[in-house]
C-alpha cells in the first residue's frame, strides 16, 4: 500500500465516523444536543491519532517528528474534505424528508434554521483543530526520544 492510499484509507474512516454522529444528530431532531456532534469530532481525531501511530509502525519507527506530523495533517485535511462531501449528501437527504425551514408551529428559537451552520462549522473548524492537535500529539508521543532531525522523510 502506498502512502497516498494509506492517507485516504484513514481519512475515509475518520469522515465516516464523523458522518455517523451527524446522522444521529439529525435523526433525534433535538438540535440543542450538539454533544452528539462532539462525539463525532472525538472519533475523527482518534482516527487521526491511530493513523499516525500505525504510519510510524508501518515504516518501522524510522520517521522523523516532522514527517509524522505531516502524515496526521494530511489525514486531517483529506478527512475534512471527505466529511464535507458526506455531510452535504446527508443534509440533502435530510432536507428531502423534512425540509430545511422552520415549521409554522415552532418558534424561531427552535434551532432548526441554524442546523446548516452548526453542522458545517463543526465539520470544518472543530475537526481541523482536533485533527491537527491529534497529529501533533501523536507525532511527539511516538518519537519522544528523538534528539536530532534525522529520520525518514515521508512527504
């Protein structure tokens, strides 16, 4: 398996786990429970962290910290791109069944009109921050005894 397929494999898993939490969030229709989206963000960052660990193991612990961080960063970027596409598909399917506008009986504070903003900002911003943090933590934990910049460059 090449490095590019390795990145896409872990990015796809991260995006799928994030999208599952979005589906659960939309299924329960209680839009104030954003903690369901945060579970997806935690799963996304844990897949990035596991990807960094597995990538280091795959090259027999010879990568540098910079290479491992770039590996996690690429998994994060690819994962966010895939998650945005999957999120758009899920929101289109959801809008077919329920519509994106507030119902006549619900007050404007019901939270339905902000669903697009909440989901897309959570998918893009929170996953970006947590993914980069997981990449940084994973790279420094795996190579905690590296004293020089010597090591295999992956990117």
